[in-house]
């Protein structure tokens, strides 16, 4: 890149490619390096922590540059993608010789963007986490309805679904995509989404694209997809087409995702229950990490999916449970099965690479070994009696690949290489012509070895060697002091190169043998290449059957892993019922229990018994007493059961839950900004509008994030509303003793507390749940436990005595609350009043259609209006 005013041809080429790459970093191939320039170089150097240099000038200024070696590019790509970058790869699409032939000695090698590497379009083994699905999603809105299409191109899975705009965030939270594309002009698009042209999101075009990908005349065989789903699907395929520069990856027939088949959970619930990710980010500390005993990556991915989308229909849950129980009851079979699964390569992902034309001989080998192993597993299971129904359905998918595995077994060597350009992966005996070519090069190589010995003798130079390099090919080398003999005109050697200490020669015989090797080698390579293409075609033709095998094996691994975990922890098979109850005996929190076990502490099991006549539990007791743990373990047990697994309890009877909600009160509104309390209230509002009689809600110290009076008043009203209106199962942890008075007016509400004892001035937390209201808060004892200096605790005690005296005299914070009419009655009275403008506006709001942000803005607006009214 030199510094004239008009850009050099290379700079012009670079700038044109960069314009095409848009806001992706451009990896510009130069020989053995990918180079980055200008801002791209600055960004990449920062992320990768590599040297930022410069090369030539552009418009009078040095051009910042950095580069990564091609052979190590994948690991650098991985880091850039993880840092949120997208990368366009510009390759040299002709050789320097071709360029010279085309445009003379100074011609620039043609380059083109061959692929965009983005978080959602990866297939490379090194760039993917084996135990996590990698999802790309497209979302858009068609006539008030959101369509979502997602796929994991590493395995080809694709699902289409639809939801109300108000549920989009929850749906996307469940899907957990690493990249989302949305129309450029869509105002409700999630913040992290990548805007794409509106024209990509046409439903007719989407239908056409789907039909084309699967070669069908109608989509009816796959499901009844709505306009919104088809529009999203079209955009998804268009984006894949763009990223792969016209090469589409593996896409299996789309599956219709029915939202009623699954338990609904919003993003806040997912985050607070730490299902697949802990709150700090990362897998460690999550429910998934605590229960995952899968021995294959595909199994771990499926388990994460099961936990992210638990079922809400009894029959498929029972099917999964029956399978887990069957394996739970037969430890020997389970051990054999897990041993066999452990030997499985990731055939789903190997298939993904092969179909995306990024496959290697090793991927073919993995398909061969994986399908072979599937056969072994099939045999292991087939002979067993009393097979559960789910297994029966899976079994047929495990076999039937005999013809393909036979071909692959004959064609490939035992451990094929990852580079398709490295020769030798086709096994001997597969192709007679190839074997012969190999023999020719073998015999020529032997001839060259013999030639070396002969020349040493003939010239009397024991240090003579025949060597090979990329520039000269084969040559004869002798130390300089012996060169004279070979220089003689009649020696039969011709001089090629003189080095400082050695001289290099050629000979006619050597040339002939070298030519034999080169020709046979070239033809052998071409033959292997052709076989590779053929084998890829064989595999691609059976893509759906192979994907079904991979999916069946993953399901078997999940069931075996669940059974293993249950056996390890003494877990039980939950009973699923339609009654709105939740009867958990000796329930435990799988994550807290595992954490305690590390320090040798024992987890105290607790019961939970919610039913139609006692569906709301208020739980009091000291801080650190175990309230949150109890709430969460109850929610997690429901989630595990509906995901089709055993649960950490002595017994559990679970009335199917349609929606699960978990809310945690803001603890520190000063440090985290005042809006935290607002968020807490917006989230609580969602529960009050959405929870049905079949829902399960856990509320942890809701109301805590504001002043005592406000907080108590809100907690009171929320508990009452749940009791009177939602009538759903609910565990409500609170430190407001005053709420206990609700028990007087709410028959289905009961009081509970976590027990604690003061012993010789020290507080002992028993983590044991007991009936009745908490007698006191033990706040000062907790403070002492936490190391607050004794004089401060003593002073606090004096203040407390004074406050309590005041409370006794006035009737306390909740004095008179008992006389308030109940929520429903009070709400009815509001209805009687004649409507005002504020009320009319409220009536018009479609709560489900609001994003939390809009809800917040609207609240402010309504408040302003109320203030001026
Ligand atoms: P709270 O919500 O009442 O403040 P937590 O549920 O956060 O209390 O529990 C605090 C700590 O007490 C937990 O981190 C855990 O170490 C311990 N703990 C909670 N429940 C139990 C239990 N059932 N058995 C043993 N230890 C527990």
C-alpha cells in the first residue's frame, strides 16, 4: 500500500472488499497471513492483544495494520467472535501464476469474500462449545404477531414459532440465540439484533425459500406455518445464504413449536432460577451444571434445551419419566449404555460440516464410527425386555445405516486427517487404480533410495544425499569440497545450485523417478479428492436419517444421564397430575446441596404442600435462614419434573404448571439505581396480569426495594391479589411480620417460617421450615453473626426496644389493616365509580403488547396525567 494520491490497485481492491464487508472485520488474505487494516486493525489488535503496525500510506497517512497467520486463524476468529465481532474472509481466488497469465507480471491476485463468520453461523469444531447448541434466530412482526425462526446450523435443527409481541422477550430468552436478525425498520427489535433488509422478511418469499431448500411443492407435510413464521424463516435462510456466500448449510425440515406444549417462563424467571447459566454468567453454579451427567456433547445440548423449555402436557413428560425410570432400575445396563455412548463422536455436528461443504475426511470417519456405534447401542437395547414406549420409538432410528457404514469402512483409513488436501485417507483395497498409483510412487521412492546408495558408491562420496524441497523438487546434494567430481562434464550430473557449503545437482534417472512420483502423486490426490466428493454425497443423501440417529442418541444419553444423577443423589420419580397441587416431601436444592457437600455440610430437606385450599404460603424468618433456597428448590423441582426427569426429593406430586414465575425483590436500590425498584414492580405487574390458576409463582422479598411503608403496602396488596384474583400456587418470602395478618382474611393463605434459635447469645440457623408466623426477625443476631461490632449491636438493641414499645402502643405498622376490605371487594368498588379519562386510557392498554420499557414510559406518562388531573 504505497502513498500516492490515487490508491494503489491493491488498496482499491481492499477498499472495494471492505465496502462489501460492511461492519464486519475484513480478513484480507496475503500469502500465509490474513491482514487487517485501518479501524479493523485497531479493533482486532485490541481484542486479540497483537501488535498494531502500519503498512504504506493512504491519503498521506500511514495505514494501521495487523495480521494473523492463516494456519492459526481459527483460534483468533474464535476470540473475535466471542468479543462480539463478525468477520468477512477475503481469500485469494486465483494463484499468482493465474494472475500473471491473466494480467501480466504485475497483475494483482483476484480476491473475493468467501464467507462471513458470525456467532450464529459457525460449524467448526474448534469454534463451538461441544455441550452447547449454537443458535441463529430471525424474528419479525406481521400484523401484530411475532414470527420467530431459529436453527442450529451445526446440526441442522430448525424450528418456527409465533408469539404475541409482549412475549417476544420471553421467547427469545428461552431460545438463547447467539445471533438474532430482525428487519432494519422494526421498532420493537431487541437491542442486540442485527438489522437486515426489510425485503428479506417477506412471507411468500419465505415459503418459496423453504420449499426450495427441501425440494417440496408444499410445506403441509412439515406443519401449518403462519405468515409471520414464514417471513422469519425466509429471513433466516436469506441471512445464511448471505453469510455463506450462496452456500447453504445443513437445514433439516422445520419443526413447528407449539407454545402451549411448553411451560412458559419469562426472561426474569430464567435469570433468577439460574437454569442453564448462573447469574454471573457461565455454566458453573447453574441447575444444568448440577444435574448434567450426559456423556456426549449432543446429550448435554439436548438436556439444556429440555431445561429451557419444560413440557406442559402430561403424556410426553410421562414418556420421558418412564424411560428414565427404566434406566434407573437397571444400573448394569445403564453403565454399559453410558460406556457405549461415551465412545460416540458428535455425528450431528460432523454431518453439519459435511453438508455445509466444510467437512474433512475426519468428519466422514466420525460419521462412520458414530453410526457403527449406534448399531452397537441398538443391539444392546434391542434385546431388553419391557422397553419403555419412548425408547421403542427411538430404537428404529438407531439402525439401518449398514450400507453407508460399509462403504465408509471400506473407503477410509482408521483415523482420517482433518485436512482434505493431505493425501492418504482412502484405505488400501478400496480403489485398485489408486493402489497402483501409490505403488508407482512407492517403487519410485524406493528407486530413489537405491539411487542415492548407488551415487555414493560411484562418486566415492558417502555424504552424498538425495533431498527434496518445494522449489527444486528432488536433487542430489554434496558438500562443496566434493562437488568437483560431479561438476565434470561427463559425470552424468547437471549442476542446479551452489550454496555456501553444499552444491546441488540433478541427474536424468533422478529426474525420471521424480517425475513418476509427481505424476502418480498428482493423480492419486485427484482420485482421493473424487472419492471424497462421492462419499460426501453418500452421506448428504442420508442426511435426515443420520440426523434422526443423532437426535435419538442424544435422547438416550439424556435419559441415562438423568437416571445416573437420580441414582447418585437418591432422587425420586415425580408423580404428574392435573390437580393444582404441589406436594414435595423432603425437597432439596440441587445446586445449594452440591455446594454444601463440598464443605462437608448437610442440606436440610423441607416439605412443600400446596393444594386447592392452601395455595399461598407466606414464609418468614431470619435473613440467611433458607427462605430463598426453599422457594427456588420448589420451582426447580417443578421445572425438572416437567422436563421429564427425576427430582431431588423423597416424593413429589406435581400438578402441571402452565407458567412459572420467579421474582426477587431489588435488594439495593441505591447501588443499582432507582429504576431497579421500578423494574421489580413492572415484573410483578406481569405476574399479576399473566398468572393463571395453573401457574406457580415464587416471590422473594418483593417490595423490599423501597421504604418500609411502601414496601409493606405493596407486598400486602400483591399477596392479596394473588390470593383473590390469580388464585395460583405461590410461595411468598417476606420479612414483613405484619403480612401475617393476611392469614385472618385469606383462607387459602398460610403462614410458615424458617427456624432459628439463639443459643448462648449466638444465632443458630436451622434451615428448617415450620408452620406458623416467625416470632421475631433475629435481625440483630444476624448482624452479630456477620461481624457488626458488639457496641453497634447493643445500641441497635436499645433503638429496637424503643421502636417495639411504640409499636405495642399504636398497634404497629399494620394497625387497622385487618379492617380493610379484601382486594377483590375493594377492586369491585372502584369499578362502581364513573369512568374517568385515566381509567379509559388504562382500559385501552394492551398489556401483553408492551415491552418493559414501554410499560415504564407509559407508567410515567399516566402518573404525570394523574398528577395534573
Ligand atoms: P434467606 O433467603 O432466608 O436469606 P437463603 O435461602 O439465601 O436465606 O440461604 C442462605 C444460606 O443458608 C444458603 O446460601 C445456604 O448456604 C444455607 N441454606 C439455605 N437453605 C439451607 C438448607 N435447607 N440446608 C442447609 N443450608 C441451607
